[in-house]
C-alpha cells in the first residue's frame, strides 16, 4: 500500500515539475480559489444563513412577548384578571375543575388539622400522558385560592399507569 502511495506521489511530483512556472502559478491560484469557494459554500454560507434565521426568530419571539405583555396589561387594566370567587363549598370547586381536566377523584375526605380544614383526595389511576392535566388542574386550583400542600405521584409500570395520591388541599382565604 505504501508503495502505491509513494509511486503516486512521485508521479505527481514529476507531472508538477514538467509544468512551466506560469502553469504552476495558474494551478496554485486555481486551487486557492477553489478552496475559498468550497469553504464559503460548505461552511461559511450555512453558518451565516442559520445566524440570520436565529436572529429573525429571536426578533419574532421578542415581538410576541411584547404583544403578550401589552395584552396582559390591558386585561389587568380592565380588571379581568381578578381571582374567581370561591364558593363556600370547596368540594364543588375541586369536582368542577377535576371534571374540566378529565380527572376522576377517589376518596375525598375533609380533615381538621391544627384548626384548619384540609381536603385529602386521590385521583383514579391515569395514563402517563395525563400527568400534564393533573399539573394544570393543581395550578388552576392554586390560582383559585387553594393551597396545594402536597401530593404523591407513583408510576405503576406493570399497568403502564400513574397514580396520584395523598393530594392535600387547603383554602387560602
């Protein structure tokens, strides 16, 4: 293998030396121009294109953020962002919001701890894709004035289900 490489290199050297100085300069400059073209076409142009695309995407995201901030301010100015008034029946609120998110509740109990009322409940086992619904449900409960004290999430690999248990809720006001 080395013999073939050495032979090829020797042939190229002989060919190069057989060219006159003008032809050698022409080939050298042509090689440099070709290298620059390849560098630009294969490396620099794609990087510049991606940079421009990223800058455009960043500008669009900033514009969307500013528009959203203006809309939030308008909502706040109109007083539409006030927290919903909780009904006196906490169970109704919990059940309505759980139904909204497609969750079925089990074992809801009202407990008294340190002179405060705590609701403890469990959700019927759900698929792994429904965990986001549980988080959204808990988030909406918090926005409605309910404190989420804690909960437990366990994955049951045998049944490919998720169990959300020991959810403890407390009314903030």
